[in-house]
C-alpha cells in the first residue's frame, strides 16, 4: 500500500500533564469494504513518543523519533499494525520531553526548540476493495495524565504507579474529568522526513554482578559493564513509598562517583501503588555501571532488577580477537563505547549534561564504526542534519550536530563560530569513510554539496600563503601533557594540525568530485590541495625534515595524510616519530587529532615494533592503562581515573567516549590484516603485520560482497595464515616475508618463515 497523503495536524494537549501526556483516539472501522488487508501507522512528535494500538506497542523502538535538526528535519516512523486493528480501535500515544523540550548542553536550558509538546500521526487502513480509511491526529483527540510526573534525558524520570490508568489505550475506556481536549499547533509539513537510519531499541539486558553497601551505608548495584539505558524491575511495597535510583559510571572512595555528571541528576524515582508494580523509565537514559538504590522494600537481590541496554538498532559486522587478553578487553571497550554513544546520533558521551553530536569525535572514529557495525544508514541520517545545519550557516559545519549550541549563550571571550579543523572535517571525512566501507556512491552523491561547501569555506579562510593559521582551533584536543583544566593546550601547533587536515580534505573532496564526474571541481580541489601542500612544506617543514612543534601528532598527521612531498621527508618523519615514541617510553603523547593516526603512521613507515609497543603499553597514559584500572568502555581522558582510584579533577571527565578508541581501525587493518583495496571491499588486501606481544589474531568482516575472514598465528618463527574470501572477490595477500599472492573466493592457507618474534 502506498501511503495516502498526509491529513494529520500537529496537536498538543490543552493541559501539559507534567510533560508526559497521554493522547488517544477511538474509532470504528468503516463498513462495506471487506476485510482489512493492511494498516500502517506513521507517527512523529515534538518530543518523544511511544505508540499503542488497542493497548499493544506498535513497535520495538523507544525514544522515537529521536533527535534531528528539528528546524529542517522532523523524522517520522512507520509501523505495520495490520494485526492490531479491530472493529473498534484506539490509537494511544505517550509523549515525553525528549531532546525537543528537555534540557540540552551544559547551560541549564530547556525548551530550546519549543515550549509545547506535539504529536503528528496518521493511521492508513486499506481494505479488500482498495478503499483506505485514514485516521489522523486532529482536534477530536483526547489528552490525559500519565503516571510520569517528571521526565528529562539528563535528570531522569519520576513514575507514580498510583496514577496508572489501566486500559487507557484500549476500546471502551471512559476518560475521567482530568482528561482534556487538544488543539492544533502551527507546523510546516515540509519538515517531515522519512528516517534513513534505524530506530533506537532495547538491545539487550545486563544483570547485576554485585550488590553491596557503601561506606556511608548506601545500597549500590554493580552491573559489571558501563552501559547506556535504564533499570527495569517489578516490586511490591507500601502505597506511596518511593524508590530512588541514582546512576554513575564509577565509584570514588566506595561511593557513587557523580561529580563527572556535572549538573545531570541521572536520578529516577518510582512511587509504589501498593500492588505489584513494574517500572521502566523509557523517557530518559543514563550512562552507568553503578546504581545507588534507596527505599527498596525489603532486601534487594540480584534477581530483583536488570539494566536494559539501549542504542540504535545496528547490525554487528566486524569482529576482532587476539592472544592478548588486555587488547581483547580494549576492543570490547571500544565496541561498548560505540553502542552507548550511537543512540540515534553519534554523541561524545552518554552520561553528563552534554551528550551532543560532536563532529570531531565521529570524524576520526567513522572508519572504526563502519567496520564494527553497519552504520551506513545511521551516519547518513546524521549527515543530512549536518548538511542542513551547514546550509543554514553559509557553509559553516558546526562543532555539534544537531547544533543546539547556537541557542546557548557563550562567554564573551569565546570566539565567534567558524570552521574548525578535524571537527568541521566530518562533512568530508565521514562520507568518505562510508564510501570506502560500503562502496555506495550514493553517499557521496547525497553529501557532495556539503563536502564541497565546507572545502570552499575553509579555502576562504586560508592565509595568502595557503595556510590555515587563523581563528580558534581545538587542535590536538586533550593532549595527555595538557593540564586537566586546559584541554586545548597541546604540544602540536594548531595551525600545523589544521593545515594538514585541510590538505586531506581538499584531496578527498577532489576524489569525490572525480568519482561523480564533476571534473571542473576535481581540478579546482586538486589545485587547492597542491597549494596547501606546498605551503605546508615551505612554512612548517624545516630543511632537515623537522616539522614545526616537533611532536608525535604533527609527524603522525603528515605521514597519514601524505602531506610530505618526497620519500626522503616521509622517511625522516617516520624515523623521528618512532624516536619520539621510544623517548616517551611508549606512553601515548597524542590527543584527539594524533591518536587515530599514529599507529598507522608508524606501521606505514616501517616501524611496526614501535606501533605494537605503543598499543601494548600499560602505564598511564596508554590505551591499556584504563583496562588495567577496570575500564569497560573507552575514557575521554587518558587518565579519567588516576592511579590511586580518584577521578581526574578536570571538569570534563567522561568514562565513555569513543574518540580515542579509533585505534581499533589500526587493529583491524594492521593486526587483523583486512583492508579495502576498492570501496566496499570489492577487492581486498590481506596483510597482517605481526609484532611482539601478540601471537595470534583472528578477524572477520561482513562486506557488501560476503564475509572476509583472516586468522594467523606464529611460534616466533613460522607464520601461518588462513584466509576466507567471498565468491567473486579477489584478494591480494601479502605475507610478513614480503611474498605476494592473489586469490579468488574460497579458503586459502599460507606459511612464511623467519619472523624472529618473541612468543608470550
């Protein structure tokens, strides 16, 4: 059935009902048209909604329609509800504040998009004779109170079970005097958009691993995993008794570590009815491993509650495992970090008063994400918001998408918004990562105007010399040598970082233009890339090859982005990078800009041993230090928790930030050995690069052409490799001894000798 035209109006209840109203519409099926053959509900909201037909949820999604750039795109969800409609049918809707009206960012502000909740929906019912009955949101609907008395994504939800109204979404319910009517809201239907990405769903359940009493006497529940979602439980107690649940990622001094949450209360309150109550706060979400439970009737046990894991409905496609247990835990932490932060859009963190779509984080993490999960639709949807925000700001790609910060007051000393290297580069780097991972030219076609617009804008910001050396830059954000309260104070010169990023962006935009047949643009952007590269060489590379600020990040970016003009300069940069890594005791010395690229840069210049030692270092700062401290997700800071177990004193300290987990891209490609030689893995490079500390590895990837599998092991000398290639795909296999083979679909085995590696 093709959906009928929209007849719906955006409606809002006459009474706000504590920010969580119920809406209902009861109707009967039209007669004389035969049986119902199909019924589809399309629905969206200003806020978040849950929909029911005759009391049954219409889908598995939660927090729909999610968070988009509401000014230009309000997505709707579609549900096949054929099995739910009856002769008498009720459409029931629960509304909540969500991102539209709830608190956003760290300024303490709500209602940034609007101050009234709204619902817009239509149920199209097709009969045997082809007739379609359309039941749409209009002023005939009714509104009433729900059991939720408060709801906010940051602060939590309060549910009073005494206010539950049984049967409110079923036929025959008689609304009481507290129910009201609804009225229409002005709404431009042009904003309606069918989602490209998947919905947010309950993706799993985690049970408690421990329940214990804190030094202050609080009851604490440890779920053993830092996750995103909420608690669900059934309980019976005295009517009016309140159970309060506070959430946090870590403990400090044996108590809930809530300081990193800043102003986010992350607290749910449940008021008992006196009967058996089941609670699930679906109008909020929390990032947590620990829950503090107060007011539980009787003794709380591990069988009494569970944590519901919530994130966008993504298919896992890539795996990695090796002989080093700490590395395996690091990889699991990266996966869990993605899961927690891919909740409708790619956020920086899921727990404090932020949870924003920071462009810099996903700019560097996109290749890792595209390997671990099928994120094509998920990131394409977010890129549409990026393009809408960018178009409204004259080509400026904001630092967060959706750009809620434009509604928030900034300190007078804060610079005016302008394109920012690496962050604004998401407009180019993320579409390119999707193209490489999935081989769908449509991604570049859709995003090309956005890519070109960003590149043109930055072109206009370059100095006469061709350098991006003015304006505010985040640079190598969170360099581990920077003070906790100065995350911008990196060793790497911000102009060197920005100019290197611009070179990469110009090259990628030129390549995209060429693929799309835009040859004038291709020539222009190639010329721009040459100009920037020449300027980089003239102003930032010394006669001997030393790059300005002479630190790991500038060499890593120069190598990874191929900015250097000669093989000799590239060799010098690789040697200098390896020397700096060794001199620092293989501790990490890079921030957001350098970290995703340093192991690639080392490996690509022949310094595999240094790359392995950098990965395997356990002292702080390192990737494995948090693992040794019990981390189950990737931290925002290398030392979010200090060795003594105290929380980093910086105001900005998250224990679930995926950006520094971008090293998994190197793990997949260099340790695991799988790279695309053509977009979408139409041709594959299999080239594991073994190093000391890892004796075997196996990895797999479901590509658009089938699954690629690689497994290797060594005993210090002989190297054995097993490869599975999909039918119709050619793979170039490069062994550690340099031998090369080309194979077609099927299973293949190879051996090489003389590695000379240590065995652990």
